[in-house]
């Protein structure tokens, strides 16, 4: 007799229910977090509560710093400077902000991409040293086929419009599939992304001497962005700034 095994659920039920309720709220005039009336996807209350806080962060990696003072750099970045020069984030990757990322990524709520880009844009101070081009962190072809879209590319596309900076969706290439960083222990993350990226040979000259902006949805340890920034620098980028929607707390 043939045994029939049930298909594994793609995600826990609780997460699926949350994503569904967020998706249900994604009416053009409803807040994605609380469902209240909102003209552009987020009500004033949620925006004030979750996005207008400006804690002191490391200028280089955006980790939270205990003390006040702009431009400060954390101990980890002083000890081992990353390949990127600066990081800007819209919020910490904590509930309920994380649900926006999960709904975009796994709930296929593409309507959230402009909202995430807008929050990131609003967090940039007027004095910010803006990059000259935006590169979304690429997905490997397998994962892109599975998901159907790259969430970082969707955020970068909208951010490019808001900042009036050219968008280079095909310049960076992921050369191999890597394990999901958040599922790996910290020491394994650097090895996981090592040599995972390259740049498109046909357009490589475009990066020389440029200030490059790398766009991603979430930054955890920063190893992925560090690896891609190192590749950009190797090909002559003068400066690399990360523009990331949410920063996971260490
Ligand atoms: Zn709300
Ligand atoms: Zn730092």
C-alpha cells in the first residue's frame, strides 16, 4: 500500500493568519498595521509610534548606540570596519514592523514596497550624502523563481523614484544560492555569503569612482551587505551606503 505523506506547510499557521489579516487590510485607504483609514498605507498614529523615533545609531552599521551624538561608530565597526561606509534604516526589525516585511516577502503583498521605500526615504536627513546609483541586493535565480520577485528590488525601484537616483537592477548578480542568513549561527554567516556576488561584466565600468547605494529589506548581522559592498569596492566603487528598511537588533 502506498503511504501518502501530507505536504509540509510553507509557513506556520499563525504567521499565515497574520499575513492574511495584513493582506486583507491592504485596501488602498487602510493602514497596513492597524486597518484604520490611511491615505497612503500607514495611519498617522502607527507612523508616529513605529517610524518617527530616531534612536542614536552607529553611522556605519546602524546598530543602536547607548549614548547620544550623531556620527558615532560602534565598537564592532571600529574593531573590524565593514566594507560599507554608512547605513540608513527606517526602523528596527521588531513587531509589528517585521510583519510588513514578512507580508511583502512571503505574503506577496507588493503594494507594501512603496510604503517601505517611503518610510526609508523619510528617515534620511536633508544633509545625507546620497549615493549616485541604487543596487538592490540580488536574489539567486532559484529563489527568484520560487518567490516570483525580489523584495529588495521592489523597494529600490520606489526609492530610486523618491530620491531621483538611477536604479541599477541588473548590475549586481548573486552567483550562487546561499542558505537563509537568519537560520544560520552567527559564525557561519560570513562563510555562507563569501563569493556569493559579482557584478555584470557588461556594465562594470559604471561603478568606478561612484558612490553606490545598496538596498535591502532587512539587515541582520550585515554580512550579506558587507560581502556585496566589498565586491563593489573591488570593482572601484568610491563609497558604499546601505539603505535598508529594517535593522534586526543583535
Ligand atoms: Zn495604523
Ligand atoms: Zn557599527
